[in-house]
């Protein structure tokens, strides 16, 4: 009988390659597939010793490392729910996540142990352990007494595998629940669609706390029994060096922009590569064209989100059609995409509307948020992505905008309402508006426009520093302006379109 456990499917896929190198790091360490299986089993046995049971949440905020990846696999094989957090999140954000998810175990960085001990004790988290990028911390030290074999847990296909927190536009973050079925169906689809084959080598340059780096990249590599070249942090020079062995690279547009700045990037340097994939933010046509000219490769752009994993993809095989700049391709096999008008009718080809989706990859709903689920799903079972786009006559999806003012900066989602909430709570602030403005490196840079309270004087640089100490760096404004008043329409709504026009060139020409 086929197991519904995602890890069991990985195990079956790489079992024939047990002695082969699964992961090689930028500092020369290696793990075979046997090591991956044995060490994740050892971690799973340790998790069981803590009294954690199927469905318990395990929250993790650590720097990228191979042991951190193996720990994710250990949670899968144990039937636990893995909850990764961006490493930039600050204490005020962590408190909310812990209160909402109620993890049985929190794993953090050793250097934050004192603060985490106080926070987990206050919020009643049963277990706290640490894991450093260099292997330090209490987690690895605790494993030595545990065996390296373990029977993978039998789970129902709709059992939760992970919860990914994605910021809400009208309040705090929402936990997108992803099941073993969601993730396995998506991994199998991408594995086939993108032509993974024996001998493929993945260059892994992404973080592992979100869909792109943890699910899309690693799930495909594991299903293919492919070697992964693993860099702890993105390095253009390391990426170029690894192209001599690698065949697949996945990146956000920012990484491609930085690689294009390398003089050594050319057709000869990338001749061994099979596929370059981009996602998590819009890829500018200029970047698409420059990459094609320099390397001879055409970037494959695709579209997904935390709630759904991947939804669409440009074709891999030439026989299936061209890869079209400015589009994210066609819906994946088994995934339905429709464009819905405000009047509640499906828009025909070429017309713009809200993007709605359904399929085996689409999440069942947000953790403990029934009102949000009722709002974000239609009565006939489609998920409202919040993105605005069109589908052309050839079936290609083009995203033309985002509802609710979502900002994507360096591949990370930033929701203005959340950032505004933190700014508005600061002493001396009457109100604020947060917008995204074109940025040559990040795609969009976060800009805050702040109105001081009556009789108060605010200094922009000091406010930026105060915000950085409160929330994650990728959410913090890169520029901040103090103004007397925000522009509003006759209904009193802040006109963010006016602000975007006003500050449109702040990162390119100044203002």
C-alpha cells in the first residue's frame, strides 16, 4: 500500500541511491542519502522521547543548515506539524506565533536562548531546544543516545504536514495549513513537469523557511534522488563555480539580478545547466531578456503562494510552447485557475479580474481562523488568491497587480497593514501609510509615510532604527518620510496610489 506520508515517498524514491551523496555544502561537508535517512530517524526518535504526538506543532526559527533540513524531515516522518519561521522575526512577532500555534517544541538559535527561555516559559511552551548553523546547540547534543532507524508514521493524506505563517492584510499573520497530500501532489507534479532525471544536481541558494526553498526545491531533489549543492547564504561566485556540476537552479528575481552583475556569467559558464527557475516575485522582462542574451538559457517563471505551493508554470519542454516573459505560464496539471470579476462571473480570456484556484495542492484553510476561511474561499470551493490577473488565449496567466496592496520585496511578502500597525503604536506617531516602490535590486522596497501626533517631532532615521528592532528586517522601511498629512479621497480613504506616484523614484533617483 502506498503511504500518504510525504517522507515515506521520499524514502522510496531515493532508496536505490542510499550510498550516493545527497548533499554537499559550500564548506565541503557531505551527507549520503543513507545519512539523510539515518539522521532524520534519530531526530524522530528523539522527538518521540519528548512526548510529542501526531498533530503536535513544532516551531522552528534557525539559520539555514543541513541539520535544520533533516529536522524538517524528522517532523514529517513523525507525523508532527512543522512550523518554520523567518529568521528575521523579532520577539513581538514570535510571541504571537507561539500563542496562535501552541507548539509543543520551539527550536531556536543558541545565541537567542536566554530571550527564548523567558518567552517560552511565559507562554507555556513545553520544550525549548537550540540549533546553530555550525551544529552547536542542545538539539544535536541530545541525539546521541537515540537509534538511527525508525518506522515512518502512518498518516492520513489530509493530515497536516506544515503551517506557514503568511501576513494578513488587515491584521496579524495567518497560518496556512498544508497537508501531506497538498505537498506530495505538488512535488510529484513539478518533478514530472520540469523533467527531473537521474544525474540532475540542484544548486540550492534559497532560505528554507518558505515554500520556494524548502518545498519546491528540496522536494523535487529528494523525489529525483538528486544531489544538492547547498550554500548557507547566496553567493554569486559560488553559484557560478557550481554551474560546472549543477543542472538546476531556483532563485528569486533578486538572485538573477545579482548574478547578471558577475563578469564571469556567460554561455560557457552555464553550459552544463539544464534549467533556471524563477519565482516568489515578478521577474522583470529586462532581467528575463538579459539572462537569455548572456547565457543562452531562457528562465522558467512560475507562480505559487504559501497557501497553495505552485499553481502555474511556463513550459519546460519546447514542444509544449514558449516561455513567455511577463507571464507565469499555464495552470499545472490537476490545478484549475479562473479569473473572476467583481460581479461574480468568470471573465473570458484576456480580461482582468481576481485570480481564484482549486486543486489537490490548495490548502484546507487557515489555522484557527474560521472567519478568514469563510471569506477567502468561495461557496463552490475556490480559493481567492488576492492577486489580480488575466489568462490569454493560449492559457498563459499574467499577474497584473495585487489586491490589498501586497508588497513583494526580495521575494518576501510584506503586508502594509501589519507594518502600519507596529508604526502606529510608536510614541509620537499619529498614523502611517506603507507602500512598495520600484527597487533595482529587491523588486520593491518598503516605504513608510508617517504623520506625527500633534505637538510631536519625528526623525526619519531614528524611526527606521526603532522599527528594525521591532519587526523583521525585510518588512522594515528602507525609506521613511515624515509628512503633515496623508492624501485621502472624499470617503476618507488614504490614497496609496498618490503616495506611490509621489515616491515612485525614491530608490532610483531620490525624491
